[in-house]
């Protein structure tokens, strides 16, 4: 089982990826901004697609409120709580 700290970090990372994805950035650009690998971004996007039931990243971005208008200081949305 993941520790509360690792879950918190993962959820923070997911919010950051969502914020940048909503601005239309590609995985490589998101990875560069966040200082993580492109593979990590892809895994995060895949997780988010499952969480939100989206078929692709365009659909996911369309689910976000006011896509592309969030600033670095505000979250795009609140992620659903994990089950279990």
C-alpha cells in the first residue's frame, strides 16, 4: 500500500499535469516544465484518463473547467479520491 505522503505527491503531480495539459502542452513540454521524464508524464496522463473516464487527452482537457485559463497558483480541479 502506498504511504499517505506518496499518494499526496502523486495527486499533486496529477494536478500539475492536468494544469499543463489544459493549456495544450505536449508530454515532452510537460516533462520539461515539471522536471520529470516523458514516460512519467505518459503514465500520469494514462492514470488520469482512467480516473475521469476519458478516451483521449483532448476529451480529458475538454472536461476541465475553463481549460487553459488556470494559473500556476491555482489548481485546475479537484481530483476524485482514490478508492480503498
